[in-house]
């Protein structure tokens, strides 16, 4: 746990509900890009070798693999704005108004502590890593870890909301929703895969 970090007063960039930004692990972005490139190569090879018809029968299985990578590695994130933070863990979203927050901590991941005593843990976003190694006998300048810098930005927005008069905790209860677009995409891919199985007569 770390204490309150005084912010330098830097204004966050614009977001969908006001000032804010999205925090997501860079490894998830890289993994999704790699999965997308592999999918394009596989489907392109299927077109060249067997034609568009066979590619369309193969595509739902490849895209389901990409969807799994998206869900497991990329979807989890923290999105902040003037009204609060949206924490997405896989396909589950929790909207946390700033007025409901009593503290924001960093253990391995960011944790929003609520006035009710409950905690909302973020699987995506800033992640505490190991400190950089310095060779013996060398004095290297200490750099602020990216996770602490991003945590500081999130706390700045929380402080700014408090200064602006965020709603009291009693009227600022967190709400839970789902990533409807991702779930709809999954349903469409499953239906596509079933059609492909019916056309091909099922697995060999």
C-alpha cells in the first residue's frame, strides 16, 4: 500500500465523460496485435490455398481464438473521467463514482477502496513491477515507475472531483454492467461456427 501521492497539477486528456484516459497493460495490447496478425496470416493462407469458401468455414474458429485473447489479455482496463472510474475485469464492468471512493491503493494492481469498506480490484491498468536493477558501484538516477505515475494521475482526478464537490457516498453507489459488444461478438462467432459445422458435416 502506498499513501496519497501529491500530483503535479497536470490536466488529464479528454475522455468520453470528461477529463480522463484509459489505463491498460501494454502486454495485453501487444498480445492482441500479435493474435490479430496471426489470424490475418492464417485466413489469408486459407484463401490462397482453398478459396474464399473454405476460409469462411475456418474463420469463426480463428476469430474465436482472437476473441479469447481479447477477453483474457486486453479487455481488462481502467477508464477514468470527471465523474469516476470504470473498472473492467474481463467482460465485467464496475462503474465507481469518485464520491464512493475513500482511497486508491497499489498492491500488485490498482485497488479502489470504497466508503462502504468494499474494494474494487482492477485486473488491468497500472501494475506494480520489480524495481530496476542498478549495477554495483554505479549511481543511476531514480526514475518514477510507470505504475506509480499512472496511479498518481488517477488520484489527481479523484482529488479534482472532491474539490469540485463530487456527490456524497450515499448517492454514489457503484454499478455493474457487462461488455455487451464483446458478448454479442462472441454469440455471433458461435453461431457462425455452428453453421460452419453444419456445412462441413461436423469435425472429422
